[in-house]
C-alpha cells in the first residue's frame, strides 16, 4: 500500500495531483496530506466511462527533476487547479509541453473558474474548463478538439447524480514506513489531524453556501446544486467502514449547518444507521442562534464533536465590513451555548464538543482594538482549536477582486501564499499581528476581560493555525 505513488502505466492520459512538492513524502502537517475530491470524482467518472488515466503527484516527489520522467510519453495532462496550486500547475504544464511537445494540457478547477485570464495567459495550457466538470469531463478528454480553448461547463443539478468516489484513485503516501508510522495513514482513508481518531473519512454532503461574505462568496462561482441525500451519505460511510474501517468523519462542506429539513433527517438516521462516528463540520453563529435546538440535538445525538465556526472577528465593525451577517452577539450566543453543552456532556462522562474556531486578522481597516476584541472572544471559548490566519485576498471573492484591482494584494500568480504568517495585503501592519499572536498584548486583552467569566480560559492555547 505504501512506497512509491508511481503506478504502472495503463494509459496515455496522466492526471497530475497538485500540491507543494514533498507533501506526500515528508509532510509538515496533516492537512497537506488530505485528498482532492475534485480529482477523485472526475477520475471516477472517467474510469466508469472507460477512459482510463494514470496518476502522478507533485506532492509525491521532492523535485521537478523527479517528476519529469513520470510525465514522459503521455498524450494528455489533466489538472484540477485551485488558486493556491496555480504556481505548480503552471510549472507542470510547461514541463509537460517540453517533454511532450504534441501533448495536450487540459485544466479545470476553482482557479480556472475565478481567474481564467491567468490560465489563458499560459501558452502551455490548451483547455481551460470554467465551472463544474462532472458532465463535461468525459467528452472533453475523449475529443478535446471538439471544444474551444475556454470551455464553459454546466454541472449536475444535484449531488445525488455524483457517483461514489473510488478512493483508490487518489494518490498514495510516498514517504515509506516512517511516514506510515508517524501519520498512521490507512490509505485510501486519510490520516487523523486531531479532530477525531483515524482513519478519517472525508466526505461532502453539500457544495454551496448561500451567504456572501466578501472574503469568500463561493456562491458567486459555485452554481446551485442539490444536497446529497442523507441515505447516500450514510451508505457511503458504511461502505467505507466495511471496506477500510472508519475512525472518524470530516464533512468537508463549506456550510454543513444549513437546510433544517436535511439536518433533521440526519439526526434521525445517522445515529441509528451508522456507528455514530464523531465528526468535524462547519456552521455559522447566526444560524446557531436562529436554530439553537436543532444545533444542540445535532451535537448531542449525532456526535458532532468538532464544530467549525467561521467567527472571523469579535468586532461588529469588522463583521459588517466582511458582510458576515453575524454579529458579536451571535458569536457570543454560540460560544455560551457550546460551552454549556460541553459542560453537560463532561458531567455525564462524555466527550465535549470543541470549536474549530476560524479567525482572521490583518483585515484591511482593522484597528488594534478590533483585533483585541477578537482575541477576547477567543478567550471565552472553553474548548477550542484556534484556526487563525491572516486575511488573504483570493480571486473569486468580492474583497479579493477589489484589492487585486487596487494593486494592494501581495499574492501574485507566481506565489499564491497560503501560510498563515505570509504577508498578503499592502499597508497591513503585520508586525503588530505577529506580536499579538506571540502574546505581547495579552495584558491589554485581559484587562478588557476584567469581570467577565472565564477570562483566563484561553491563556496559553493560542497558536497559529
Ligand atoms: C475541503 C476544502 C479544503 C480542505 C481539503 C482540501 C483538498 N485537499 O481538497 C482543506 C481544509 C485542507 C482546505 C484547505 C485550504 N483551502 Co480549501 N476548500 C475546501 C472546499 C470546502 C471543498 C473542496 C472540494 O472538495 N470541493 C468539491 C470538488 C468536487 O470540487 P472541485 O475540486 O472544485 O472540482 C470541481 C470543479 O472545480 C471542476 N474541476 C476540477 N478540476 C477539473 C479539471 C478538469 C479538466 C475539468 C474539466 C473540471 C475540473 O469539476 C469538479 C466537479 O464539479 C472548497 C470550497 C468548495 N465548496 O469547493 C475550499 C477551497 C477550495 N479552499 C480554498 C482555500 C483558499 C484553502 C486554503 C488556502 C485556506 C487557507 N487559507 O489555509 C487551504 C489550502 C490547503 C492546501 N492544501 O494548500 C478556496 C480556494 C479559492 C480559490 N480561488 O482557489 C476554496 C474555494 C474556499 C474559499 N471560498 O475560500 N480546503
Ligand atoms: S465564509 Fe463561510 S458562510 Fe461565508 S460565504 Fe464562505 S462558506 Fe459561506
């Protein structure tokens, strides 16, 4: 199962999995090892339609020289390009063309959808597919000549139409037994990352989020699509458990806590028809406040134990600026509710839920006091895994497009930084934020908490995500 991720050649078509060099050889952390559902879905569809592909991965090599021989003698290269994988995608396309001058490079993915001009500017890329590819991929790969350079694709109406991903089409870890031992990775399930026991099954139940936060607004580029039926999600998890043994689940949806009818059916069926694995899933503070009973039932009955909330900021001024449509009050309502549910479960001897708390700092226009309020908010969470990042102006988002147009983005097509300590926007005082995260302003932050319950609960926990 382990060893080289290089597979025997079966095809003249190569799918290249993208990520930083070495991420599957000697990974810095668990998230780098997570698998790409776009690749998994589209390769499954291709193979089910008799279009076989081979696989290589930039993550499974430590240099481009190692990758080059794996690209030899292919007629076609296919890639799923996101903004953060655009630099390796460009390099791979150019390398592929050097090695196979008559070969074709076919691309799609988020970056192709939100920054197609950057993709079109690369001569080595022959086709750029904008939008979801599940209905287009087979025809495009079979007969690329029948399509224009930029292909406008339409996706399925509902995720019910998606086949179950054949996870054995995902790349294997390439770091040998040391990596296996360190990460306890039971491929093709994924390694644990502190959210629940391994092996981890990552799944998607929904693709769209109806909100329009200006740093994200996925609904401007992910077309509306029906949610995967509860029964199909449960069938897939039970199948994975029978075949590989599931330890816990990560629901990769951008927004899991939406659509109460679906969630009620999930509460009804998940605990009864599965082993009730603990899971990670995402919600919003305003909807928790809108449907607190539903939320509490989900946490308690379905074992939702890592609750990802996009709090982003503890300041109303910044929340408004981000069009988050959540208020400080919504955030504190959710924090108090989860603290209370956690205490109750602990009292019963059960595992309490933990926040995966998404926080952004370094937002243009943020004052020191706004950032202190955010830190105070974090300190009110009794059980928390902080996920703190510097705001990043990704193309596709309203604020990202605006800052790029104003020349203020420091993320460039050569280097779409994605590490939390990278500087991303001109004019932001990053030294202040580095000091803040190191605890330099703790006295001031704690002063603002005087008299508030749990003032020191958070002390010492804060780390950069
Ligand atoms: C799960 C997820 C993660 C997971 C797992 C990532 C992984 N390995 O896939 C984790 C938590 C690790 C993660 C991390 C990050 N993520 Co993320 N993530 C997602 C999320 C929620 C789902 C991705 C997914 O599985 N989608 C479902 C699959 C089926 O869709 P897809 O891959 O896009 O493929 C479809 C189409 O694009 C197209 N397609 C794809 N390839 C091809 C190829 C061809 C030839 C064709 C024709 C079509 C085609 O067809 C597919 C089927 O419809 C998306 C948001 C979303 N709703 O999609 C964000 C998203 C992809 N992530 C994003 C970002 C910014 C990040 C981070 C940089 C965040 C951060 N600041 O740290 C990190 C970087 C991680 C890294 N490895 O470097 C952005 C990317 C923005 C952009 N412009 O590209 C998104 C869109 C969220 C957002 N709105 O900000 N992420
Ligand atoms: S940040 Fe979260 S709530 Fe806002 S649009 Fe993106 S996925 Fe939806």
